[in-house]
C-alpha cells in the first residue's frame, strides 16, 4: 500500500493506483476525458493536469501512478491555468453548437469549461471543418467537429471488446474518429460508445432531438431482455421511454449494455402493442372484458372446482407480480396449477449458481451448449474483460458447434447434438473412474463414446477432464437444454475442492425471481400442465405474459393443449401467436411501466423503477387480479407489499441444499438419412423477445446457420438463402447463411424466429431439405 | 581546417555501397574483431567507457541505455531509428544511401553486444533510395555470411529486417516508431515502461539512431581511449553536423565535438553566402532554440550548447542570414510541426495549429499587438503539457526568436507588414 497526500488529505491506496483514482476515493474531482478505468491510462486529453511537489512540470493525474510520500495539489494557479489552456485548445475547433447538440446539459466539455475554462474565447482564425451528423451505423451518428479525440470509443471497441471497428484517421488537427474501411459498425456492443463519449460527438439516432436534459426524468432500472439483467438508467419524457443508458455500479459493474438492451426499449410503442381488451376476436371495453372473464372464472369454479383453473406465466413479470399471481391462484382460485412457460428442460439448483464475480476470478470458463455472445452478450464482455486481465484464461466450448470466438480464444469440443452431459460424464470417468460420484454419474452410460467433429484425441479428452477437476476457479455457462447436465454439474461441485460456479444462460429472464416468489419453475410442472390440458382437465387458463406456442419445445402439442381448454385468457403486451386459440386477450403492463424486482442469472435481485404509465387500456397484472377477485366477491388484499429481499442474504437469493447426483443416460442417436441435417436451437438475444422497430435493421436476415459444405450442397450462396425443412411434425422455411463454426450436418437456428418456428420441428430433430414450394403448399 | 573522417571516411570511395568494395576498405574487420576478441558484456563496457552518446537528438549515453535491458531470458530486439525527418538534419540519409554496410556492421556488433537475435531498421518513408540501398546491402551481408545463422563461425546469429515507414515525423520518436513497426498507428506510447523493458512486441528493445550505431565499427577498431581523445569529458568523440541554410557549402561535416560553431560555419561550410552576416543559427535541428551571432564561439558539445540556451540535438545546423525574417522562419517551422503533430494530445494538436495561423497572419501583415501576448500564452499552455516531446520541440524556435528578436515581431504587428519584405508561401491555411 502507498501513502500519499492529495490536497492536504492523506490517503492509502494499493500500489499501481493512478493519482486520479486516488483523488476520486477522497471525493476530489479531477476532470477527465480520455481516461476510463476499464480502458486504462492513455494521457491524450491532458485535462487532468495536477501539481506534484518536487516534479518540475504539471503531470497528468491519469498516467501518474501514486508513490510513497507523494504530495499532490489538484488545484492552484498553475493547475488551473493548465486546464484552462487545454480547454481553450479543445474549443478552438469545436463548433460551439451546444444549443442544437443532444449532449447539451450533460456534456463534460460544457461542465469543465464552466468549471475551469475561460469566459471568453480568444480564437479568431477559421475553424477546421469535419464530418457532421454522419451515421456510423443504424443507431449512432458521429459529429467529428465536436470530438475531443479522447479515443475512448476507439479503444473500447478495439481493445476492450476486441472488435476493431473504429479508428483514428488522419493526423494532427485533422485527426478524426472513423469506422474501419468506412464500413458501418456492426458490433452488438456498438451503443456503449455513446455512453463513453464525454462530449456530443457520438449520439444516439433514436434519441436524436428528442429532449433536452432538463425535460427528462431518469429512473434506475434493469434490462429486461435477457438473464444478465444489466443495470440501466431509463430516460423518459412526457410518459415515453426515449432512451436507455448503462448504469455503472462502482466496483461491481462497468455498466456496458448490448445493443439489444440499449435500443430495444420501444416495445411499448410499436404498432402491435396491445392497447385494448379483445373478446372472441373483437375489441371490447375494459369493463366488459373484466366482467366477462370474472364470470368465466366464477362459472368454471362452480362447475369444475379450483383445480380446473390453471395459470401459465411467462418471463416478463416482476417478482412482486409473480408473487401476486401465486397468491391469487392459492387464495382466490384455490388451484395449485401454476406453471412457467419455458423453452428448455434443464434446471439449475440455486446452490450451484455462481455470480459475475466468479467470472472476474475464473481461471477456466466452460460454455455448455451455448455461445454466451449470442444469448447473454454482456456476459461475453465480462469473459473478455477477464481474458484481458488474465491472458492465461482457459475457455472451453462444448456443444454441437464451435462455441468459441476470436475475441476470447478457446478450445472447442464439437459433439453430436444433445450429448454434452454424456460427454462430460464420459470425460470425468476417464480421469476419476474410481470416484463413487463419477461412478454413479456413469451408471447408465453403457458403451457411450463421443464422436467429435474435427479431430480430438483421447489425450485431449483426458486433459479436459483434469482441467475440469483441477482448475482453481471453474465457471460453467450452461444453456439448460439437457436436464441431465444438472447431475454433471452437481458431481463436479461434489468432486472439486475449489470454487465451481454455474451461470445459467437460459431464460425466461426472471425465472429465479419466480422461484423466489413461490412459483415452481421446473419443466415437469409445465409438462404436467400441458398433459392435463390435453386430457381436458383444465377448463380455464390464464396465460400471463406467456406464449406457449412460441416457447414450448413442441408446437403441435402446445396447440393441442390450448385448443383443449374451454376458455383461454391471455394477459400481455402483445397478441400471442395464433390468437384464435385465445378467448380473451387483455392488455398488460410491463417493464418501465411497473415498479418491481427482477432476479438475474446470478440469483441477484435488482429493483427496476417504473418511469411511465401503461399506454391505452393496458394495466398491471395486480389490477386485473383485483377485479377478478371482486367478480368472485372475494377479498384479495395485496397490502402490505411483499418484500422479496431476505435481509440476511443481501441482494443474492439465499442458497439452499443441493440435490443428489443422478445417472446420465446414454444418449440415443437418431438415424440420419443421407443429406439430412440435425436442427440445433440456440438462444439469440435479438430473436424471440419483445419486438422493436429501432432494432429492425439489426435483426439477422439469415438467422439460420450451416456449414459451408452443406451450403454448397444445398445451393446457398453469399450472403445467404432460404431453405425449406421437413421434419416429422411438419415443415418450415428458414433463411440461412454460412458460418464456419458450424459442422457439416448441423443447422443452428435461434429460438423464436418469426416465421421460422424451431419448435415446429423440435430442437435436435433430424430434418431434410425440401423445396420451398413444398413448404408453401403445406 | 583539417577534417577528420571516421564515419564519413569512405564516402568518396566509388561503389563503397557494394560489399566487395566495402570489404576492400577494411569493411567488416571490426565485426571480425568484435566477435573474436570480445564477450558481449565487454563490448557494452567498451561503449560505456567511450562515453558515446545517442546521436538522434537526446544525447543519452548509449552504453547505459544498453545496460538497462533486463536479463530475464525474453527475446530482445535492436531497432535502428532511421526515421530522420528533423528539418535541417540529413546525416543518416547520407550514411545509409552511400555507405549502408557501415550501419549493418555496426548493427551486428551492437546486436552481439546487447544479445539481440533480430534487428530492425525503421527507415523514413521518404527514404526510398536509402531503404533500397539498405535492403540490397542486407541481402549482400546475408550472402557473405555476415547475417543469418552462425555469423563468421562465432555461434552468433542475427537477422536484420528493413522496414520503411509511411512518412510521419512522429515515428522518429522511439515509442511511436515501435507502434508503427508493429503495424499500428504511429502514436507515442505511455512511458514507463521504457522500450528497454517493454519495447517491440512488449519485449526488451534497444532503439538507437543510425549515426550512433555507425560509431561502433571505428570504436571497436580504435578503442575507447581513441574516442575519448576527441571532444570533451562529457561529450567525447565525433559528430556529424548537417549544415544548411545560407552558407556557401551546405553539407555533412564530421567534427570532433567541441569544435566552435564559428569554425563549422566559416571553415567547414565556407561561410555565409553572398558576404552577408549570420543573424541566427539553429544548431541542432528545427526543434531547438536559435542562437544568435553573439554566440558563434560556443563549442559544439552537448553541455556548452545547453549552457548557451539551445541544444546540440541531431546536429542539424541551420544558418540564417541577416536578411531573413524571423517571423517567417518561425511560421514556416511551426507549420511543419502542425502538419506532423500526430493528433493524440490536445495542446500539441490544437496549439501548433492555432499558433501557425497566428504567425502566418502576422507575417501577412494582419497581426495585432495582442497576438504577441497570445503567442506567448499559447506557448506557455503547450510547454511541458504535451504527451511527448513534439509539442515542446515545436516551440523551440518561435519562443527563442521572440526572445532574441522582439523588435522584429513587434514591427510586424505595428507596421502591419513584414519589414524584411518576406513573403510566405501561401500565407493563410484555408
């Protein structure tokens, strides 16, 4: 530790700390443009000049490491003059167009000029002119004249994300920030440069000219789009959400967002948003719909009893709403049939759940079935951050295709689809066969042996096994597809002495929160519900924020279930798929419209404040629950509010005991005809979620991905093409493109692609390519 | 006047750039001696003992620089800085164009001494001929077994690669040079770490100027005592001075350090043209403050020139006669720095731009008395506040010219014309 004095106050900080950060700890504000803790020192802007005793010149606080006994002055005539000079230089070629700049009012050039700058300019020469208002992609414009060349954006993309898409072009006073080869930035992390830009050079196109900061309200929130639940700040004006920014939590989170989260906030205002109640395909009044549904509930309870009513909940609600639904089901309706709509069958015991801090300490990170870049983008950034700190980080991808990518290089084990759990049980048996836990795990494996796409030796399998057992801090990111993986993860935890942390990359985003609210989330519950519905045991269904057809792995079965129920009521932001299966559709309220708590993939509870009123006739779930209780002439008192936080466990949900390890069965490999493909589902944050007009240009045109060999065989060229697919349960058409990470014989398709429902054919299904005419005749 | 020739000794020999001619003139004998008679550490000690200082501009003791390399088993690199772009300096150019094998021989000795197995020559972008000469000479040296595996059966191996820059003055700054050599934008790096610890590709690296390395063969041949027999205690040895400007015989002259400035101008360079008088001299390349005619008896060594308020720098001696406008000189030189500022840090990028504009406006007769204060204040806002030395370098001439020739600057803004009748190229920028 180093002791130094800053502005006559002593502080002790770790060696290597920069003066600027030491000052910050004392609450002393040193102005900065180019410096950012995540990016490290650069020393370009020179605004952070400070005086250090016994040094002949002023020094930049961002590049000067603390030294024992150092005496720093952050103000004084020399410092103030130096900063004033830097600001004057920054402004000579700046257009001074604050009145029409979106950054005006929240701009560090304005703030520091106000604080340290001169009241009048001395510059009388002509200004350099550069590019203004030029789009660098669909979401961001650049104004090169306002740029202070701090390089935060360039360094963030190139060094931090590892996707080199911005650069400095030209030199001297003509230097500008530009895109590489003048191509639009297509990184899914592009929007962060807006937050990073300290001035008005990089601005959001959707937010452009929407407001001045003094018109705005800002509320702390979390992103609802994936299980990461990044901390955000939501900006609203006159009842409309108009912007989402990252919200850094000092010492815990940098506040990065992916473009899905940053720009996908407009689902509240898209054309399809439900604003009215519908009964049997006709718009009706809120009162009429409430009365009708109330009478349905009343009649069903009288005729068939409480257990004939079921609740299916989706992933959008807050924990408080989940709790209200459960209590309504328990206390008012008297049914135990509450299930969560899910796409994957796996479950992760809370006791195995790791946190993002585990990623910060990991020496080995394993992707199971899913590339986190696609499903939980900011987790990819966290892994990349760890890799930057620790280039020796071992990353291992285990799945039906190569899950690693160049930004975090790793080793890929490419298997037959759905064999990850069996493969790991097999691998562990190679290195620790005598262990009783491993023996239990492998009891039913029989003669299973993995088939690798791309060469992998037995030696490499053994090395993997040892890495899994011996790494010092193991983190596994699991896609939740294969329920047997749970036992593999339990076994690993049981065998290893060091930390074993698992982060579930699967949704729905708030499933842990539902669990905490008392709703069982296991897939068996959902399966039982579907079965009972098909058998006619369910007469009234409340589908709240759920869409069974979209989510459930077997679309035909989902249809059969809904069709077999007398009355199906949907509460949501949008019409569910095949709305003719629903008897009533009523408009719900969602994220940014209700206060509440969400639990992320760490098991961490985070509060999101409401910033706007629900539009049209849409109402929060609790309003409907209250009115239906009223129709039953029952009391349903929700006060006092339930507090999901357990004050002994902080914001993490308290861990519980772990279940027993079960054996992993030998996977059945389906017969493959020549030229057939295995369909592999994946979670892609851009697909299957809430609709957004802003994001339209980024929704992949070719969401399906196949190998080059299959593409050539099937006549798919650049940039991609449409493919008809037939499986046992039907046909779909898919837009596909080549991805070199996909092995031959596999077609990877995201869940929830509009028009190409994977669950029509089934995850892992054997499909064959057919002509598009055949599909359209279907 | 007697001119000593060591670095430039064979410049007049026809075809000295051919290896057989170079060999016939004692070429590669020093290398043989070094490999046969010296352990690498002994060579480093010899360079230390000679007191040789870096000839690129800063004058840092070469032997000491070499001894900073950490002994940690990582690969080491020698990088020769041949990005000679300082206005007024053209000594390295002559060395590489006329006698490239001298540099190559020096590099092999230096690499052997410092333990580098790979060496690079970073050649200025505009030196097309020079880089071709180097490439050809390197190929010849490979053919004769002076490069490659097991050089002259010594067990020492070395590869040399010639890299031509893209034409940026800033790449003469060693850390920007390394960035550029790695294929990145040529911007200076944050120091520490210094190149000796983390240089090329993060490995320990020695960066030396062409002339510095060319000192090695004569040094090995003649020994450190010989070297110390010339110059002063702190500035021993030889220096090539590039003399340009208003002299009768502009060119490169090899002098023992501490030769008086007057002797360089009058004896070596044949005196001021047209019988005119010296008004000012920029002794060490365009980045150093000017000296006046009253300081012509200053000995040309690092300490004496520093005491006289300037720097020996790269040895680019620009002689300015009494009919030259110092405002025009300042404006022209600042324009160079404005064009060559890399743009990384604010004061250099914006300050050189603004100051050039103001000086050009003054020269065009459009200045105001307020401009003089403005320039001084701007200089104060640049000085010592830039990321690398380029910003300070840009100020050398203008600040000293204003100090020594204040009347000339004032006349421009009070009479609204140039009293010397000078015309600037294109007056204003835009």
